[in-house]
C-alpha cells in the first residue's frame, strides 16, 4: 500500500514520513529532499531546480515525474511508499494515479496534517537540517543532539518572506488535492499536527492500520 502525507510547508510531513517509514518498513519518497540533494551536489537537476525552490515556487512537473518514477521503481519501495511533498497539484496527482496503475500498485490513504498558519511560520524559522543525514530538527521543539549541533543548517527557502509565499502556493495549488482525493474515494484522514511529534505519529499509525 502507498500513502500520501499532505500538509502545508512546515506541517511536519518530513518529520512524520521519516518516523513512519522506519516504523512501518515503508520507503519515504520526499521530492523536496531529492531536489535539495541534487542542489547540494550541483547536478543538472539541481541547477534547474534551485531558482524555483529559492523563490518558493513549484519546480516544473516534468522534472518531478522522472524523479518519482525512478524512486518508486527502486526495490526499497516494493513494500510501500510514503509520499512527502508529492503530489503538489492536480496534474501531479493525475500522473501519480497513472504511474501507480502501470505498476499495479494502490494508493491506500491520504493523511492531511493540519497546523495553524502562524505556527507553521514559527516552525520553519526554527527548523535546522543535518546535511549529512537529512534529519530535521527544531531549535526549540526538537533540538539536534550536541554532537551534531555545530553542523546543522537552515534551509535557503526558510526566510520568512519565502515561507509566506510557499504557504500561498500551497493554498492555491496543493490544498485542492484534498477534495480531489475525496472525490476519487481514496480514504482521506485529517490529523491535528499542532501536538507533539509522537502523538501525531501514533495517530497516523492507528489510522492507516498497519
Ligand atoms: P519540500 O521540501 O517538500 O517542502 P514543503 O512541502 O514546503 O515542506 P517542508 O519541508 O517545509 O515542511 P514539512 O511539512 O516537511 O515539515 P518538517 O517535518 O520539516 O519542498 C521544498 C521545495 O521543493 C518546494 O517549495 C518546491 O520548490 C520544490 N518541490 C518539492 N516537491 C515538489 C513537487 N512535488 N513539485 C514541484 N516542486 C516541488 O517540520 C518543520 C519544522 O517543525 C521542523 O523544524 C520540525 O522539527 C518541526 N516539527 C515538526 N513536527 C512538529 C511537531 N509536531 N511539534 C513541534 N515541532 C514540529
């Protein structure tokens, strides 16, 4: 079974998808992480994506489709994938349906993590990432361990102005996916993401029933 985690920037998709992947033995497919890795390595994909990402805009769909197809074909994704940051708009959702159909896979559920907007802005301004492992921390709610505190970095797109633009892009392009999946009769579950990381994770595990 494959699963989509949907939610605004900063809602906790990355945090939860890592925890759930480990707990449920599924593969996390996070398009934002794949793109940031390409930017860090200076690949052609990274060069193409960077300007869109720094501006808080979506990277063109055609670029994203290739990434998702190849991540989903990896042996690690056979037991099930957790999509984090994909799909991001209706054309991406339609493409995902096509790819899953071709591969004989099913989308089991969509989990929407709901968090109030001002909390999202605070979360993103305090977010820090470990460039070596990709693990995500927060300077107040989830501080990095002392041995790696010196190497964590802030994302280029976490400046407040860019964060507010990313939230607008989410409302315009991504939020409509909730009704898209409700109409497609895929189970859509809402969880309150303004609670502790552990509580959110346990609620999701309970909902998807694995
Ligand atoms: P992407 O990396 O997908 O970013 P996003 O969707 O904007 O989401 P974030 O990573 O900002 O937040 P999150 O929900 O994962 O929260 P997190 O767990 O980190 O995309 C970045 C860019 O790449 C896009 O703008 C676009 O340009 C491009 N892109 C990516 N995918 C694309 C696609 N499919 N199509 C086109 N373009 C694409 O948590 C945030 C902070 O809060 C952390 O510090 C964390 O420690 C903390 N936190 C989390 N949960 C809690 C909690 N319960 N309580 C307290 N603190 C918490």
